[in-house]
């Protein structure tokens, strides 16, 4: 599970060939003991949960990097290494 970004204690990862579980482009985030799957298209939580403050940070990051996330998604579902994406600053 490659890490594609980290910011404010939030770890963002993509799973290789992970198209079957949620059937749409998504990534995974971890913050302390929280875990969630987040839709790339609209940044909604597909599974799990995050504290509200961290979810807002993730939503802002998705808005800034949506095109890069879709490109990484395409790489990952084809079993290729995704690129790192700049953290939220």
C-alpha cells in the first residue's frame, strides 16, 4: 500500500488493484486510530471515519490535487507505482 502523501499527521495511501471493494476511484487515509476510504470525485467518506477537522483538511487537499489523484488511481489499479503528491501546506 504505497503512501502518496502525508500532512498534519494524516497518512494518504492507495492500494494496488483496489477497484473491486468500492467500485469507484478512492484512496485511504489514517490519522491516529482513525481510518477511512475517501472518494476522489467528491471527497466523501466511503467507509470508516475521521475527526471533523482532519476530514476538512483531506477535503481541501482533494480539491487541490484531484487530477493527480485520478492519475495515481489509474496507475494503482493497473498495478503500477503511483506518484507522490504534495502535502497540504
